[in-house]
């Protein structure tokens, strides 16, 4: 039991006055009106520390000297980290013959290391680097005002079953919950196309089957282009699409080039394997997949209704921040 400085001073002064541990305990009880009186051992320890140090403060514990076993394990782990940075704590503990908890404390407390996750990136081909540089130079030459006049487009699948993030989703409970997520072997899903600008979202458009150049071009002609014509200053807008095969088909490239002219970001200008440049990838799809499952859809029509509702909720201010 620990006592604050005021109580420690009282114990020391009273002991030297009364010269009795029992009388000190009784005086402590009267003074502080508490049942938690210090034990005789606690009083003697406080007096002993006062006589040794001249202080009633709480003495800091001396750090324990690392054991020989820990030092040997630390040396082995240092060597292991320098040779192989990728290993599990359990395998490291098995390799050097110590407990997993000791390995963790050595890595964290002694070596001051932190665990980091693996990341995956698109593999860049040799010719991608020049394309990235050319696009960056082209984009930087655009005026700050013209950057608000872009249509970015993309497709994404939405499954009927609620997707779970196995890394971050957790169930907090005082006991092991017997719950799970039932996912069908062949889940129902829809393929959604959207285009996004700094002022609005065009879509959603639902493809009944996988995208090919015929149904993609049909969508552009019958769904997207009429909406573009209703947009103020539509002739100022650039149009972007990624390098998917239906997008790079000659018929699609020609049609878009005729409509947008030099403001069409064709397959020669858009850098391949660059999803983080597209607001659909780094904002729209992630945002929608977080909100469209509330309420949980029971049919694909419910999922479509949720999508349309949430897309309408995206404000122009939000889109402007994204851009």
C-alpha cells in the first residue's frame, strides 16, 4: 500500500514522538479517519528509508540487471533481425529456445523495434516511368482553375453480402461469441460504373454482365454523354478512364476523342497502374462500401437503392475537398 507525502511525514513524526508502531497506527487512524492503517512492516520500511536517505519520498525501484539468458536471447535476436527482417515471434522463440513473451519484450523494450505490415503495390513496367513523368508534367501545366473540370470514371463490384475487414473488424465481448458471417459460395453482386467531378457524381450505372467494348460504348452514348451535355461549361471538361481493355478499344478511344477532343485523356496519356490518381479509387468506392450496407440489403434491388441514396448524399463541398 502506498501513502502520499503528507501521510508519510505524519508517520515519521509520530513514530519519533511515541516510539511505538502500535501507537503510530492508532494515531494514524484518529488523524485520517480511515480503516486502511499502515501495517507495521510498512511503517518500519518508511522509517528505515527515512534514516537511510533523509527523505520520505517513494524510492524508485532499481532496474533489474538483465539475466544472462535474456542477454543471450537479445544477441541472437539482433543477429536474426539483421539477417531476416521477416519472421514471426513464435518461430523466433522456437529457434532460440525461449518464450514468445520474452522475444516480444526484447524486440519491443530492448531493441526498440516495431512490427510493420506488408504492403502491395502495382508492379511498374519499364515503359511506365516515362508515362508517369509525362502525365505529371502535363497535369502541372494545367491552371489551378482547370483542375476542377475533370470527369474521372471507373467500375467496381458491390456484393450483396456485407464485406468484412478481417484485419480490423473485431467483436468486443467478455466471452468468446459464437457468431460469424455467412457468405454464400457464389455471392450475388452488381457491377457499378460512376464518373465523378468536383461538383457531382454521374451514376450509378449498372452493367448486367461483365464490361466489354460494346456495352461500355453503349453506356457512354446513351447514359453518360446526355448528362455531360446538361453540364454547364461541359466543353471545358477533361475525361479520364483507366487502361482496362474495354476502355482502350479503338472504337471507344475514337468516339471519346471525337466528343472531348484534346481534353480526352487517352491511353497514351493516362499512366497505367496508377489507381491512386483516380478519385473513384481513393475516395468513392471506399466511401460507398462503408455506408451502403446500412440498412443491410436483402436483394440486389435493395443494394441498388442504397447506392443511389448514398450517392445523392455526397455534397458538392465534399467532392470539392476530394479534388
